[in-house]
C-alpha cells in the first residue's frame, strides 16, 4: 500500500490549496492523473514492496521541475496515516 499526497499549487485554479490523500496498492489499484502544477508525493505504508510507475506526456526537464521538500511549510501536509 502507498499513501499518495496531492496538493493543488496552481495559483488561480479553483481548487488551489486543498490537500487530498489517496491509498492505493494491490487491493486498491489506481491510475492517478496528475496535471502540471500539482504537488504530489507518496510513501509506502504496507509491509510489502510497492511499485509506482510514472508516465509523462513530455520529456523530463530538470530545470523546470519544481521540487519541494516533503515537509515544506507552504504545503503543511501531515504524513501520519489517515484511517479512512
């Protein structure tokens, strides 16, 4: 299982700011579409190895990639497991 964190960082977007958490894995397989400008990260929370595959619609450009630390205060995402 993986805990996937999403936050809309696109200023001007009608969904700017809110955070969302998805739990995905063998029993809950999901395909997640992440538009440009969405902050996203994950952590493995199961006892077994997990596999995450990224498919992109453009070539990687490290100069344009906006990496943000997982604990950045602007995002304020709580990484504790949320039981849903």
